[in-house]
C-alpha cells in the first residue's frame, strides 16, 4: 500500500485548499443558509477540479473532500463526482460517457444520488435501449435542489438516471445544510446506467462483483455495490476533513482561552480529549485512503469501504462532540463556526448507513466472502 499522493493529486488538493480557504468563509456560509454556494461551485469547476477527478481517481477525490470538510463548504462536490462523474465513467455506456462526462466536469450537469431507498422505487421497462419509467418517493436526497439529474436505485438495485426537471422536488431540511429535497417519481422517464446490456460497451467497473450475501437476482453485475462503496469511501473522506476542521478549531480555542490564569490546553483532561479525537480522525482518514487506493488499483475494496464508513460514523460522532465540548459554552452557540462542523459530522454519521448497520454489512461480507470476480 502506498497512499502517497501523485503530483497531480497534490496539485489538485492544494488548489482546492486555497479556493475553499478564500471563499468558504464563516460569513459567506452563514449567508448561504441551508442552500449551496453557486459562486464557490463555479470557481471549483472553472479551476478544473471536478473534471480532474477522472484522472486523479477516488483517492484524489477523497483528498479534495477532506479540504471541503475542513471548511464545511456548501457545494455538491461529493455527490456530483460520485453519482455522476465516477459512476458514469466506470459503468456508463459509451454514449452516456460522451454525452454526460464533459458537462459534469464543467458543472453544467450536477448529479445527486438516491441509492439507499431501494424498496421505494420501482422501474417499468417500456422502451428499448435501457429506458424505463420509474416511480416512487425518496423522502430526502442531499443536494437535490442543485441537481439537474438524479441517480436512483430501484427495488432490484438497478441504477437509473433521471432528469430532476421531469420529477418532483420539494425542499426539505436535514441536520446539515445540504440543499436536500424530497424526490417524487411518478412514471418519470429514466435511462439505465450503462444503457442496454447488448450495446457492446460493457461497464469497466462491472468486474468488481455484487454485494456480499445479497440476492443473486439483484445487482448481478455489481454496479450498485461499486457505486455505493465509492460513495461511502468519498463521504468518509469528507468526514475526515470535517473532524480535522473541528479539532483544529478546538485546539486554537483551548490554546488561547484561559482559566485561572492558564490556557485550557495545559489541562491534562483537555489534552486527553484532543489526543483521542486526533487518533479517531486519523483512523477515518487512513481507512478512507486505503479503500480509495484499492479501488483505484483495481483491487477488491467493498469491505474496506465499509470499514471506512464505520470509522466515519462511530469515530466521527466522537470527534465532533469533542470539538464542541472543548469550546465550552461557545460550542452551544448555533452561530459559532464549530457548530457547523458538529451538524455536518452528525449528518455524515448516519449518511449511507449508521455504524451498526454498516457493521452488520461488514460482518456479512466476512461471512459470505467479498467480491467475486
């Protein structure tokens, strides 16, 4: 294993850090409310950071999302890259790749994802070429209000791309300000990711295998499992950044806040809490790096993605609580920057599966074996 970033990955990460640092300020985030920041999204796309993910891979995306998490910048970077750019590049047909990838890269197409509510969506194939009509309701889809397309999974774990203009989208609020919406599909036209299986362009990621212990009739080509694992790895990287940002704020606060004439940081109890939070943050980061590196290397990685997701949920919960606790009374202020990290950390804790659910899936992957080539 070698998690050392390539020069291209380092350059993209450093550029993202500068853009997020300059534009994702506390004042600007407060003004955005629960929506996204279109100016920041435009700057990221203009800098080529979204399109660069096609070359820097999942590890490169994780590095970018770490920088986003440090500032809790309100842009649909994770969603559009995972459910759009990476999913289409790995599993889309040749026609879908040619049509969608350039527009996803320049930000004119934004893709949200609704993969977890598989029982809520049904697809009725009515036309040749992989087209269908999908119906169902997904209560909350992050970044749906920004999306031009949404990737949904049906009750057979097949993935469909639908235009949000053809579906119903009602704004909803989540714990974190993720521009979420309630998705209503009522005979909505959609195209299957990868198109018709007979179109002669097999998805390059289909070799990754199906979900361990799953129904053989569902997700037989492993596309759903791969996209979900990619999402879990990416959002674990985002959580690593959220935790790092929360901890950095706590260290700065306890280093300057004095009690009885001494900084809080010299207190042993404070040092222990901060040290534990640092170790938890590093555990999230290294497991996300490993899962991302294995995917980029073409190695089995579903169990590693589950491991990263578990650390992101369990350790992430501890870290953002520590960050808020070490701020004392200021941490309870809803307008304080550290509270935003707390909200993001709690949202990410449950996103794509809570700790107990992920642990059960990980146990099944060990019991039944992981990917089958």
